[in-house]
C-alpha cells in the first residue's frame, strides 16, 4: 500500500488524498470498531451477576441496561456518519472514543441502575461516531484495488468484536465483576485514541454534507422508536399499545423526515438514494446476515450454559469457531471481490443453511458437531459481509462515505435487533429452550434463505449516481468513485 504523501501532494487544510492507507492505520481503525462492537455482546453474559448485584435492578432495568447501548448506537449512526463527513472523520472518531470511555467510566462507578443505563447510552453514542468514521476513513485512504481487502478486514473486526465481547463478558462474569469489564474499557479507549492520533491522517472534509438539525432530530427519533418496538416487542407483546405506539411513532417520524429532506435545500441526506436497487439490496443483505447471526448469538449462550452446562468463561471460548470461520472466508471474499452477486448469494445461503444445522442440536449433540455448524454460519458471514458493506458505501459518492457507512451499520444493527426479537418471540411460545431452540432457528433460517433469493435477484451491477445537487453547498465535486 502506498505510504503517506509528501506535503506537496496534500489537499487544502492538511488532509491527505486517497490511496494512503498504511498497515498501522488499518490496525488502529479495526481495533476501534472491534472494541465498539464488543460491548454489544459483552453485557449479555453479565446479566446473572448484575441481577444479583448491590444495584438490585428490576427486570425492566436489566433490559434497558442491555438495550440502551444498541438503541442509541443504531439510532445515531446516520447523523453521526454525516457529521464526520462534514466536520472531519478523524475528529469524529476521537470524540467517539472519548464518549465511549466516559460512558464506560460512568457504568463502572454506577451507584444505581439509572446511572448504569445512562453510561451504556453514552457509550452507545460514542460507538455511533466510531463505527462510520472508521469505515469512512478506510474508504478514503484505500486504493481502489485494495478496497475489498480493507472492507474484509473491517467486517472481520466486527465479527471478532462479537467474539471478544462474549469472551470478555464470560471471563468477567465468572472470575471478576461486571464493574471490572466497564473499567477496563476506559484505558483501552485511551490507548486507541492515542494510536489514532499518531497513525491516522486527516481526510478531506465534505462541504456537501449537511448537519440539518431538524432532519437529524426526526430521523434519530424515528429510528429510536422503531428499534424500541423491535427490541421490547417480545417483552411487552407485539400487539401491546406501547409497542404498536412505538412503531406508529417511528413510521410517522421517518415519513416526516423523508418529506422534510425532499423539500429541504440542505438535507441530512437525499432519500432518493434508495432509488438505487444496489443500495436497497445491499442494505437488505446486510440486515439479513446480522438477523441470522444475532439470532444465533441469542440462542447460543443459553444453549451452551443451560443445556450443555458450560460455565460463563467456557461459553465465551466455545464461540471462537465463529471468528475463525470469518477470518478464513474473508480471504476468499477479497479474492472473489469481482463477483459480488455470487459471493453475497453464497454467503447468505450458508448462513441460512448453517442455522438449519444448528437447529438440530439437542442435549446429546457433541460440541464438535455443533461447532461445525457454527463454522458454516461464520463462513457465510465472512464471505458476504465485505461485499455487502462495499455495496452500500459505494452506492453513494465517495465524499459521503461516512453517511454510507452509517446507513449500512444501521441496517446491520436493525437486522441484529430483529434476529434477537424473532428468536426470542418463538422461544417464548415453548416450555423451555430445548423445545423452542429448533423452531426458533428454523424460522430465522427460512427468513434468511427467502431474503437471500430477493437480494441476489435485485442486486445491481453499478453504484447509484450522485443525486442531483440542490444548492451551491451541495455542488462539491465528488472524489473518485469506484465500484
């Protein structure tokens, strides 16, 4: 990969041009997204310890401790990505790491459930700045021929983050305390911020990206309402007034955002970007993959602990076939990047087939057989996600890479929330896990396979063109755009 440009080739304001990605930068950015993703999963294995802790949280407060991070994280991704494009991606990443650390410190020192929930939400806001900024910087600095490889490394980091979260949560739950896990995030975030400050160059800001406060408020509130409905649906009941009201409010707010954006001279983003069949298919594919993956995560820890009798730490170790399969498959994904439709279709189909395999597990299934199906799911994830991520990001102009990353990660987190909600709903209709696990995973697998067919038939071959500019502030020439 090319080294840093000389000062004579720098862009105005000191930003470096594209094609300047170096290995230390790649490692620092991937480490940031890995840590942000790890805190989605880590809390799940700490629930037993939290429920018996001195905080004495209620069942509802436990749910909010888990969900606050995801709801804030996913709800802020799109505006956070757009803000990074506008005001500086490196700055957004550093601010995000600071918020993440502040939230972790708040959680570690929490004296009551409300403070712990607030800390989780603050860390989620930090993660919302971290995730799109890392991908956007990679897109800006990677040479066209290296972008598929960069996307593969980035998506592998997300998978590793899930595994690291399970392992860290399991170890803390069995040998340390939940406060130790939160406390460990503070110096870790500080080290990552120092690594980013030293290694990562600034990229050119996009004057065509607009903060749009009203649009940001409408879209964020709408996404939060929808995510609340999805995540809390199994607890309150899908037909309860609270959940139906959340979905209705979310639909009204998102529709209002769409009307506002279409009429605004400087919107957060132009909703007409979704006229691209490629963007729609890549977003659906991203949501589908994580729908299946997080349904598996939800069932996996319960199966290994409650049915197989594994301890919390061993449960964290037992999920390691997932990142191993992803690491092997992502190398193939980079090699076959020129055939995205085939790679995406094969990968998503493997996720569905692997879930069907996992659904056959019972109390007598040996771990090696169970782990084999985990490898099938992880191979499918490693194959499909780099191409899907690249498909979303390259459906927008290069100067809106942060916005594209925000849209893709919103699809990812929404799919993950749906996977947990659907599998949890099916499980609740059965007397125990061993009777409900098979039907739950088969339901999820059939949805994944049906969505796979839709994604592969509608995935376009070319990225969408830049929507027509509306105002002089949007007439910034796009950086070179590669599919």
